[in-house]
C-alpha cells in the first residue's frame, strides 16, 4: 500500500515523507514498520530456533541484542535499501501517443534509445494524426499517457472542449521550439501591423501556438478574432496548406517551420523564443486515475521521460537525436531538416544561415507559473468563463514537487521554487497577480 498526499507528490510512497502534515504520521509509521521487519529478520537469521531466540532476548534484552548484531550486520543500511528497493510495476506494457514534431523528441527517442527499458517498461510510441485524436484516444484509455500541448491537460481538467477528466503534467517536454513562418510572397511584408486579412494556421485551440500568436498580433494592435483568420491545422498538414495557398503563414512547431524553408515555400519570420524566451510548448501528460491506479509504473515512466528530456537538453546530443527520430516511423522528415531545428544552426529561407542554439530546449520542470500564464490566456480569450482559481488549478495540474525529486535523483539541476516571474514581449508577468495581468490587456474577450 502507498500513501499519497492529496496535493499529489507522486514520488511519495510508503515509508517516505511528503512534507504534508496530514501524512507525516503515516510516513513515520511506515518507516517504523519497515525497520521492525528488518530487525526481526536479522534476529531470525542469527537465531533460527525460536526457543533460542526468545532465551537470548530474555537474557540480554532486545536493545543489547540488536546492538550486538549490528556490529556485523548493517541493519540501518539494509532498512534504507529495503525502503528504496524498486517496486513491482503494475503495468509494464504501455502505449503513448505522439504527434510527429520535434517537441516530442524525448517521448519518441526514449523508445529506440532505451530509456523506457532502462526502467523496466515496454512502451509502444504511437504516431497520431492530430491533437484532437490524441486527446480523444487518451480520454478513452487507448493511450496510457500522451505527448500533449501544455495547455491541453488544463483544458481537459476544466472540461473545456471535451469531457472533464483530471489530467496532470509530470514533465514539460520542450521549451521554445516554435516559429512564425510566412509564405515567400510576404517577405517584404514583415510588419505585423500590415497583416490584417491574412490567414494563419495554428495546431489547436488549446495550444501555446494559439496563445503566442494571439499575443503577438494583439501587441501589434490586431484583434486575432476579427482582423485575421486563425485556422486549426494539424502540424503534419501545415506545409501542404501553405503550398496550396490555403494559409499565408502559421505559428507552428518544428520541424514544420524548417520543412517550409527546405521546400522553398516559406521563411522563418520570428522564433517563438523571441516572443517569450523559455516558454513551454509541449508536455508529457497522463490522467490522475492512471497515476493512482499504477503508482509504481507512473514513477518509472516519469523517471524515464525526465531522464530522456535531460539527455535531449544537452546540445552535444542533438545531432544523434535527429538521426534517431527523423525516419518515417517517427517524424518522416529529412534528417537535415530535423538537425537544423534541433541544433539551432539553420537556413531562414531568406538566404541567411542563423546560429541560435536556444531555438529549442528540453527543460522538464513543470513550473506552476507556466500553468498560471496559460490560464490567464484561456481567460483573456474567452475560453474560461467566470472565475478561476489560477494558483489552485496550476498546482493541481503541474506536478512540480514530484518532478524536482525525480530530477534531483537523476543528477539534473532543479529549481528550489515551483514558481517564477518572466517577461513576454517586454511585459513582466507576476504569477501572484493573474487577474491584474488579464485586466491589463486592451484587446481581450473577457
């Protein structure tokens, strides 16, 4: 049996302390029970005969007996090892859905590069056509976990656009890694104030792409609901729609931006990092029900994902990762396209070679403040009606405390706090004042 804190730190199991006063007694009791089991086993090992064991204890007392045994049998070390021993996986065979974009690099590469098997898991990563399909298959339990846009677990948990289920984010998959790509016909029309009437593709309504594009347009004085057209297009279809003239550009994930350049159809107008450097894009998500029903499996899975994400974040590994994930069964893209997107040395479509190593990053920490910002944009653009407890929802969805423990266990740097301030297009964001932030925008739907 495992003890789990209601604020949900999934790394807390039997015999550990979650720091929640409601469960500290239970955790301490678990430690005491485990210690007693080990001590009893030690006595039985030394005195297999019950009569001799009782006689010895009666003669010298239990404390003296254990002190003597500890001289040659390290009871405390054995107890600690027993507490940390790997737990049996409830469900080692898993299916994880993904969209064929570089944001999913850790989830994808964890299969061929052995990160899942390292933790005793047999994972099938399943290429999926679009975000609505990923969501529906996840909600129907066809997938045990999924590559999701960071706002999707918030939308699902709030019942926006789908049936309501509690979903959570154990790890962010990537930061940055998006761009606004425009058709070549617009190369002399770079000022967004001149974009009235243009048609832009976004991958999903509940996406960082949608919110960042809306933010960028609104800062230029355009109302994204009336001055331009925003069309939901699955990422694998964005370049084809640009080729067909159905859209004038898109704010999309990589490698589709780089593929448009590779095909001579478009140019990279601005990287998303130049809108908000360090923003989240996609996430690894699963349902609260899966976590509660499979706590040991969840711990192994989240550790595999965070381990792979840490590996992907190191620049020296990017070329190798590109080679692994470029083939048809994963991204189905030319290796050079994926390499340019991941390494940050790339052609921009206007005759320039750009070197921007921060074009894409893979920092797994699920900041609560990321969640609060996402919720402010849902509120700003009318997706959330009525009041919302920004901090409570963000804390429920973002499993920051558990991620910190996993990262520290893997030797990855983890922040001491679950929240931070940041700047989006020159405007500071304070996660402690979300309502004021929403109210400060002149263009909004609230």
